[in-house]
C-alpha cells in the first residue's frame, strides 16, 4: 500500500506518493530544503533564480551521495579484508584444535605406558622373574665350573699300588668254607710268620 504524504520544500507544498514511511519522506524533504536554503545564503546570484537554486541543490545532493558511496565501498573493502582474515584465523583455530587433540591422545598413551611400567601385570612379572632366575642359574653354573677347574690339580698322579708280598713258599689255597675277608687275614698272618723265620 502506497502512502500519500505532503511535504514543504523552499516554501512550496508538494504531495509525495510512495511505500516509504511518512517519517522517511519528511526527512528527505527537510534535507533538500536545507540544501536550497544553504545555496541561497552563499550565492547572491541564485536568490532571484529559483531554477538555478534547484539545480545547484541537486548537484550538492549528488555530491553527497557519491561521497557516501565511496565511503561505503571503502568500508566494504575493509569488511572483505576482515572477513578473509577471520577465515584464516578460523582455519588456524581448527588446526590448533586438531593438534591439541593429537597431543592429548599422545599424552594419554604415554600415561598408560607409564602405568604399565610402574604396575606390571602378573604375566609380565612372571616373564621377568623367569628371565632373571635363568640368568642367575647360568651364572651359578659358570662359577661352579670355574671353581672345579681351579681345585683340580694340573697333573694327576696315579695312586701307588703296593706289590703283594711274595714269599718263596708255595701259594696257599683258601680253606673251604672261609669268606673272602677271613681268608685274606689268614694269608697275611702266614706271610708275617714266614718273614720272622727268615730273620
């Protein structure tokens, strides 16, 4: 729905039709009226020439428009640069988050490994104990072997065997019924008697 609004510019009444609000239309009319008044004060030649005043007012309004347009373009350029910088910062932030997550994972893994070292399981402890026991057993065997080599003499002399006493008498035969030990004692006694007689 279009609005019909009455405005006053340069002392003249006009009726405007548009979709804008009455407040907006009155603000635009007031801006144009101020421009015409300003031109009439600064230029004595346009006081009596209404059309020239309107043309100069239109040029001033256009000048203001282009200046504001340049400011908007500059602001848009700055906004684009800030948007690009913002995207770079967001990308760096995402990379930092991924790196932090990776560091946390590595830290948790290292913490688990430390716990395993500080508190080994029964199976791991048994393997370590078995290895240590086997090493100690091997060391003991080597020490015993070295000790036996040191105690063993370099040259072993064969035990001397005393020759049996030989007599000129005929060999005696063991009486029947005597055990081995008794027969040896009897033979020794006979040998001693034979020596005494020869002396």
